[in-house]
């Protein structure tokens, strides 16, 4: 029986305004002149505004504390808005002020380190303080109503589902149907909303139509357990050497950054486990950051069984569960925190170690404000907290490798696979030679042949396909018309499963046009897609049991788990997936990995295209031959001479780095320089362009001469969600130069510019 939410009751209730009008504070939103002796605080509001605002702190509230979360009526509409106390005592003037409406935390959630980390994020990622701080605390934390949650059951038969339901509502029913089959009904309404994209209202409508039943029940809270599985093996010599080097840093502690470069299958996880144990044995806490998808893998499940009192912050948690873990981490009841990017903000009070696994992963970068990079933020946190941090990868980012060369990071290597297993052999297949002209096939003769062999021996294969959708583009061969989203200047992608065209930028969808609107000609569907590959596999290997893993077929971590478990248990022969299958999977019976097209990541308009391609091939190839069976890898490509592909075939990270780094240096690009990008958005193209020019004019005088200024130009993707996009790209020779120059000036710079301005530091995508 899981513990029930009574733990929340330990917290005193946050003070509420006395009833009956003014009782010491003005009614919400009404501004009054402060009386003598009234306290005035400065609030950073969770909005895209740099300045802080003066608010009255009513006398009935206990004294304010820095970093405390409050709610206050804000703006003309007086919407209750999340805000943070950033100044304890402002001098009350003679002008009227609104009062703080509600205090959310009796004690601030931030300790000194997290508070300073918040300031750093705001300054480094050029994001207003209120928005930066808000991103660090899950909104559910401290909310008292979390003792109950709404859950849903299916209450209708498949056959009775109305045909008229919207796609999202249908998805709710599908989710519940699946949950029942798996025996995990009921499902929390929150999880359903996340999985389906439905609003709470439209789920309620399903209940009113008696298709589902919604009820409230006490929240089930996760349990921390002390039980730990015994070590399954001794460390090998390389692992032991790496661990000894780390041990010397863990005790006595102190800030240091170690890059653990271990080839795929070299047993990095085992080193993490032992380092974490050493830290928690002395009563300190550890944070292990992993890419989101890795949370669904067996590798992680195995790791969790080896560590005591682990809080796993995955995206499938309900608000209440998240808040509960947050509390346990703060109290010190949780010894280890495992989670994706946002785990960097876990409120550990006795931090002893941070580990960032797969540190090269671009999914560590948040694509909304604040656009923080989880790895770099973790390094900053380790520095502020004065603790060691380990960055692990088989294909370290060139940024981290450069830091090693510059002497800022220490390097530890695990150069060989555990148990003396050989690295998988890679074979490059030149697709042009293998495909029959006129025939649309994606799996060439070599890969088809190898697949047949592997399936014949009862072994397993992983196939990587780098694109979504069945037939990508909708195109008129006679007049060259291309179907594009009317809100974004991007192609509409046709999806076989739903028979709809969809824009991958704004999710707009529409039916497939019958004829070319320009010349009435017959339209052609073309492109490489995972669904098409699936169809081809089914045709070529009708007996094989196949599962497809991509964000179209899976929306919850539980669904990934299910497929990975089935594959691990040998119930499936082939796993076909997008980049997701390249991340940390460890299946001993996989003897073949096929990369359907290594080129798709080369054509992205980005200076990191080669690096991405190299990482992708090495990582996916690393899924093969992880046990006694030797692994082989087939890489299909149209550009076999590409150096990134050549280096990847021999697992030659050093060679790749030695080839790519000088190119970056000559071009003045990261890691030898740092980028800051501004995106300026507006519905009207001339307004966007004028605003971009105004921003450029405001920025120029602030920046030192060594900063290179590009733009303003139209962004690579000119329009998204009906908004035109312009960009300004700044390049500095050293990190922090631009940020230092702009510190304290952002409000004045963006002030009067009538367009949306989004800043990004160290962008991972230049689209
Ligand atoms: P990596 O993360 O470096 O790709 P893993 O940590 O997933 O590698 O380890 C690969 C496999 O080897 C796992 O199944 C792990 O349990 C196993 N393993 C790790 N260390 C050892 C060891 N010293 N002896 C035997 N097997 C090991
Ligand atoms: Zn669109
Ligand atoms: Zn046409």
C-alpha cells in the first residue's frame, strides 16, 4: 500500500487574507497608497519582463523572504500571476501600489545555490528573472489540494464509440483501452491530458457522454525503498581505474569536472552506480541526469535496483507525485535523484555529486524560455555548490572535448567494451548502387540479405530511420507546386496512419488535396519515412514480429517501456525507430543494426550536422553485439565519402574530433566561439523586419568590438505559427562576453520594440 499524501499536512497552511474586504490589505488588484510603516517589496513576475515591480506586503503576512513565491494581481487585467520576492525592502513612494494576494511558500524553495543558479540562468540565457525562477520549481510544489486526483475508467465498448469523435478524444479512449488491456486502469486525468492533448473540459465531455467514468481518489505516492540488489560483477581494470580517479575527487569533494569518455558497452553505468554509492554512504545526495527517453529503458531499471532511495522524476508523474518527490528530495529522504534536464533543479540540500549521462545529447537543451542547457547548467550548479560533476558519453560533444584540451575538464577513458567484446563492424552501403531505379525502396539488397540471416538465426535487429511520417512531402510533378503550411513556411507532411497532412511546426492538419491547386495535375507523395519503411519490412519479412518506436506511435513513457520490455523478452524480432532507438538501449540478442539513411542528419542547415551524424551512427551502432554474439552494422547512405560517416565506421572519435575541430576553429564557430541568438517574431513581415532592425540598433552600441554581428536576417524557417521570424546572431570569442555586456541593460534594449523577442545562448539549432 503506497503511502498516502498525509505528508503534506506537516506543512503549515499558507496564510490567507482575512475575510471581509480591506482587513489590513487592499482587495485584489486595487491599488492603494502605502501607509507609513507599510512594507513594499520588489517582485519578479513570471512574464517576459525584465524589470521588477513594487508591491505592498500586507501587514497580516509574516515577513517576506528572498525567493519566496507569491501570487499577485498583475497587469491591466489583474490576473493572479506567479511572482518571486526579489527585493525585501523598497522605499514606499507616494504612488499607489497593489498588494501581494497570496504567499505560496512559507519558506522559499531555493537554497542559496539554487537562488544563485536562477540569477545565472537569467543572465546567461538572457531570460527575465521571473521566468527563469519559475522554470526551476514544478508548479505543483506546495499546492495543498494534491491529496486527491481525478482518474478515469473506460465505461463503453469499443464498438459503441461514436465515429464523430475528434482525434484527441479518440486518443483518450484508446489510451484507456490500452490501459485496461495492460491491467493498469484507472489512468489519471492529468496523464490522459498529456497523452492526448485534450483539455480537462473535453475529457469531462467524454464522461458526460458516458464513454468514460471520472472519479476522485487519494493520490498514490511512489515509495522510496532501501532495498538494493547485490553487485552482479567485479569492475574490470579500466572501470576500476576510472572509479579510483573519481573516488579521489568525491572525497573530499570540491568542484571538478570529469569527462568520462567510454565507448558504447564499456560499462559507464556501473562506474556511475559505484560513484553514487560512495557519495550517499556519507549522507550526501547525488543527481543523475539522463535523456528523457532513457528513463524508459531496461538499463535504467537495472540501475535503479542497485541504488537505495531513488526519486525518479519522469514525465509520467502526476503533479501530486512530483510534488511529493520534491518534498522528499528537500527533506533528504531521497538519496538519489534520477531525471531528465529539469533534474538539474532538484532541491537537494546536501548535494555531493552530479552526473550527466549522454552529455552530448541535444535534448538537454530546453527549447522554450529559459533556453537552458541541462548539462551546462549542471556544471554551473556543481561550481556554485562546490561539488564534483561527471559528464559521460561515447561520443562527447566537441564543446566538452575542447574543454578537456583547454585543461578545464579532466578526461577519463574506458577504451574497450566490457568482457573483451569486440566493437561492432560497420559496413557502408552506397544506396545509389543498390536501389532499382524507378522502384521506391528504402531497404537495399545488402541490408535485406543481412536481415534475412539474422532473423533466420533467431536473433534481433534494430533499424534506425531518421524521419517521421509515411510519405513526407506532397508535391506536383508537373508544375513543381509543393504543399506548404499556410501558417509556417514549412512543408505539410502527409501521414499514412491518419490520412492527414500535418505541419510539424504548428501541428496544423488538413486533408490531402485531391489535385494540385495550381495546375489541377495529379499530386505525388514522396519522401523517406518510418511508416514507409515499416510497410516495406512487412512486405519483405511477413513473419517477423516488428515494433515501431517514434513519437507518433508512442506518447507516454509507459508505452516505450512496454515495447522495450517486449523486445528485451524476445517477443519481437525487429525494433524500427527514430533517433530514440539510439539512446542507451542494451539488448544482448541484437546482432544487427541497420541505419536506413545516414544522410538525413547531414542535410540540416546547421554547423553541427557532421557532429550529429557521427554521434548518431556511433550511438546506434553501439546497440549491436553487446553480448557474446558479434554485432554487425549496415549504414546506408548516398554520401559514403562524407568524413563524419567514414570516422563513424571505425568508431574513431579522436579522428573525427581532430578533423572537425580545426574546421570549426577556422570558421570561428563553437567550441572556439560562443553564439547568442535573438529571434524577433511578428505576424506582419514588415513589422518583424523593422523590429529586428531596431533591436540590432539597440544592441550594437552595447557590445564590445570583438563580438561579430550577423543580421538581422530572415531566420532559416521564415515563418512559424503565422509569425514571421528574423534573427540576429552574435558571435563572441569567449563564453559570457555578450551576456556581461548586456547585463542590466536588457530592459532598456527590448523596451519599446513592438515585437516578440526571444533570446538564446549557445543555441543547438539554428532553424
Ligand atoms: P555503456 O553505458 O558504457 O554503453 P553499460 O554500462 O550499459 O555500457 O554496460 C554494458 C553492459 O555490460 C551492461 O549489460 C552491464 O551490465 C555490463 N557490464 C558492465 N560492467 C561489467 C563488468 N565489469 N563485467 C561484466 N559485465 C559488465
Ligand atoms: Zn504550420
Ligand atoms: Zn501543379
